[in-house]
């Protein structure tokens, strides 16, 4: 299982703070999240960045293994 942790606007759009999923890649995971949570989360995800086990991940083909933690981070304002 892959643990997904949502922050700020992503958490509001998903309606949950965390969830567990089975996915072989970041792209597959994002597809599952959109299918489960709908258009509102899909819009938010277009602006989000992803941390995979604490490291920024831009490659959606990135393989995920059981025990991986994926953080979904929308853009933050402030400073």
C-alpha cells in the first residue's frame, strides 16, 4: 500500500487527510485519486507538487513500492 497525505487545498478537495492506495506508479496513483474524489480534486492536482518519501517527484512514471508515502502539496502563499 502507498500512503497518500493531503495538505491544505488538496485536503479540502479530497475530503480526507490521508488514505492508502495500491498503485504501481505516480501516474496510476493520480488517476485513482481523480476517479475516487472527482473533478474538484482533479483541478487542484494540476497545480500540486508531489513528494515521494520526502523527495520532489516530477516524473509521473516514477514507480511506487509498498510503504511509500506520497505528499500532495498545493502551491502555498505567504512567506
